[in-house]
């Protein structure tokens, strides 16, 4: 009987060990799965910029920033050379002659990190892509592109602070705080910096000192940038599905134009007309002086980005992958389809329009057409 | 939009944001939302607890033990006899699983809702606005969601920085770990000497679950940690209200006396085959129909008396409800 009893115990011990092993495997798998579905991955659409000459395109997407030759779509350099998963770049790079500034969306800290996330604003050498400086003062993501104006870099952070930095070393010159995140790129007339915040206010801040000149309540969050007319009138869209015109001194809102769907882009201004698309497949032309509708036409899909301006008309991109020309009277021209989603505003580079693609087929990140809609080149994320 | 989004994610998101629009504090909104969801699923939890209790009682039933011994070499027959007995006593083995299964999508939905509501990028905001019912909530009024609560940003993993300390303390992760441990300890059923594997698994879950949840609390947004903590505390409260909590379990030095050992005078380590026949043979025929019903609130002592067990359950077992 004894041997039999021992055998029973042995088998029970084996069985327990097996169960223990199974449980550990299950727990490990469960933690991996839960972590995967639980982590809030940093994600957005590619940010695309073009040099004033139109010879190079810069695109920030996920863990990399690429400099691409606008004539043929070939890669000039990539930053960082070896991708760092803890950093994500989506804001369109800001360019000067020698500097490219990129901001980091951040990512989850490492497993046992005892620090909070760090969000870097990085100055790169435009020729080589080498790091010139890094600023890690911000406690929030760099959703918006910074602005280089004069001898200053104006960088709006999602931590609700507008940072003014020295372009030579990235050191903070002054800070201005709002009550919520900045997601929009500022503009400046050389004296004031204008920037909308998610806290529903448009702020005008003195460029030299960072002090508040004035602020105006927009009634909803200012998610995207703004356009400034020749007379100083400021045009912008808000999350309240409105386009607003604001007097240059900030004392009054000149008009509000209600769109049918939500608007997600900076309005484009040309010859006294404001152009903008919405999420309800509409494109609007609004008279800049009085906010009256000039025309309203159907688009092939939801328009969530600003159009690129050409002499023949406006080139829009829709969320559903269509790139189309619309003349200044609202008449549709050529229409091309890209396999992917289009949230990034198309940019004009020389005689081409370049579109950033989100979730592009076969890792296509940029697609270029000439102004007649003929394919020029594509840029694929190098493996 | 898929069915999951329409039935779970969208309604949850709208309710959470509605609460936020009323109270104006996202931390409080998460706590209230968690409480509402837990209250709505309370009947399911009660049913699950009762069914689990009935299953547990069934396993200490002499007839159950008898057939286990009798058909230990014939798995098919054993299963048949077990099913027969379950039917006879009106115990449905799936009755304890079903309410738990129904709660799962709700818990996952709640988790995803929090993820969706804590927006940190335009793409996430775009997604959120598309899930808000038009006419129910005004996006312009809700956004931006102020994700600050106490010392935390609910959209970021939490670390508490104290002056003089060179590192941040992950307080929320620690609280998540402690409350998870408390919940699993308090809800732990009494040790069953006839099922050492189950006891071992229970003990291991008490170690691994808090570690897993603590890891999630360490790496995920602190809004999720706030949900975990609230959910754990409500869970403990619900169990306490149902009289199913054994506070002695929180004392790591407390050694509970196994129920069945008291009931049957059997040593916990002794194999079933050695002990059960003796125990069951002493039972009269009347014990074949013990008072085991769903309506009972699970007093092991009362059941044992009704089942004419060889020894009545004493003070030790009364702690295990």
C-alpha cells in the first residue's frame, strides 16, 4: 500500500507543479494581453512640412522624422537613425534655413520607471539630421508644431504652456500658461503671438516678453491653427463646428459661421474668401469680410484637413483617401484615390502637391501628384 | 460602427461624459460611473455568489464524495453521476459562471470607455467626438476634459513626487495592488482539504492577481487605476453586504481551520480515497437529500446539521460564509 500511496502523492505533486506552471503561463499571457489592449498608444497622423524653396519635404510619423527629396521622393536622412520606441513624432516639423524642430508625443515609460514621461523638443541640423539641442521642460506632449519667428522658437505644449526658446541652444526664454493644452500652431505678426488653446480662449502674447496682450473666448476649443488676413483679422475654426473671424485687437468677434459637421482644420484664405471643409463631406467658401456663405459643395468624403493652394484651385484630401482639385468656384476637378486615410493637410512642393498618408497600403507615407493629378512619386517608410 | 461599439462603448462613453458634464470633475465622474455600473450588475453578482456557494456546498456533500470515490476509475460514469446529483439537488454548475461571463463585457467596456474618454491627441479626440450622441451632449462644452484629479493627471501613469525624494512613488499602483489583494483575500472561499489543487490555485491567485493589477496600475493611465481601486472597494463592500467576507483573512498570520476537516474529522493532507468511504458509510439514507437550495444563504453549520454529518460544524466554520 505504501508505494501506492507514495505514487499517489508523487502524481499529486507533479499535477500541482503542472498546474502551477499553467497558472504562471496564463498570468504572464494575461498581463501581456491586458497591457497591449490597455496601453494608450501615442498615435496621430503624419505631420508634413516643405522648405520655402519646395525642394525638400519633411515628414514626422511615429518613431521617425524623414527628410525627403521633393523632386523624386528619395530619402535624404532619417532621425533618429535607430528608432527609439519611447519617442513618437507627429507634429509637422518647423523649418528654418539650418534648423528643423521636431516635438515628441512621448510614450509609456519603461516598466519599472519611477519617472513621469518626458517630452522632448529637439532641434536638428537640417543638412544632416544631427541633434543640435533637446529641451525636456514640457510635461505634456508636443501635439502642435512650433513656430520660428525672428530669433525665437515659440513652442505650444499640451501641458498648457507656451514656451519661447532660443533657437541656438533650446533654452527657455519665457513661458506663458493657459488653462488647458495647446494643440494648435501659433502665428505671429512680429510683435504678438496668436495661439488658440483647448481652454476655449485665443491668446495674444507679446513676443518679446511672453506677457498676455489680450484673450478672447471662442466658445469652444481651438484645436487647429489660424490664418491672418492682410488687415490683421484672425480666422480660425473651433470644436464647436464654427469658423470665426476676430478683430486684430481681440476686442470683438466679427462673425461666426456654423458648419454642418465638425471642422478639424485651419481655414485657408485667398482673395477675401475663407475656404474650409468639414466632417460632413462639405466644402465651404465664406466671404471674409462678413462671414456670409459664398458657396457650399459636396466633397467625395469627410474633409478633416486644410487644402493646398495652387493657381488652378484648392487641392483637398478626404479622410476616405480621395485627393481632389476644386476650383475657386467650388467646381470639382481631378480626383485620385489613395489606399489609406488622409488627415494631414496636403502641401505644395514646387510643381507638386504632397499628401501624408495614415495607415497607407504597403507602408506608403507620402504620395506626390503634379497639379494636373498625375502621379509623381511615393515615399515608403524604409524598413 | 460595430455592435460592440453601438451596444457597449458608445452608451458607456456618453453616460461617463454626461456625469462629467454634471459634476465637472473627471476623477469623481470615474468613481460615480464605476459605482453605477457595479450597482447595475449587483444582481448578477449576487446570483453568481449564491451559485458558487451552492457548488461549494455540493462538493462537501457526502453523496458527491461517495460517487467520486466509487467511480474514480471511470471518468465517464463519474461525470454522469455528478450531473445526476446536480440535477437532483437543483444545482446548475454553469449558474455561477454565467453572471460572471455577463459581467466581463461590461468590465471591458468600462475600461475601454475610460481609455477613449481620456484623449491626448487629435486623432483620439476625433474618435471620441464620433461616439458622442448628437443632441445628448455638446462636445464644445465638454472638451477639454480636465483630467486632473488630486495630484494626478488621469491621462498619464501616476507618480507622487515628494520633496527630497529623487524618484516618484507609484502610489496608485500600490493602492491598486493592496485593494486587489484585499479583495481576493476577503472573497477567498474556505480551504477544501479534498481539493489541494484548488487551494493552491486560490493561494497563487492571491499573489499573482495583485501583482498583475499593480503592474497595470504602474504602466497605464492613472484614470484606469482609479477605476480599479473604486471597483475593488465596491466589490469588497458588496461581498460584505452579502455577509460573504471573512475579515480574518486579511491577517496574514491567521490560519483558518479547513471546513471539511471539521465537518468530517479528516486531515487536510489525507487523500480522498482514504477518508471518504468511512465518512459516507456512516451517513443514513436520509442524507441523500440535504437541504441544499439556492435560497439558503450558505451557513455551512446549518447544512451540515441537516445533512446529519458525523460531526456538527463548530465555530471555525462559521467564519466561512
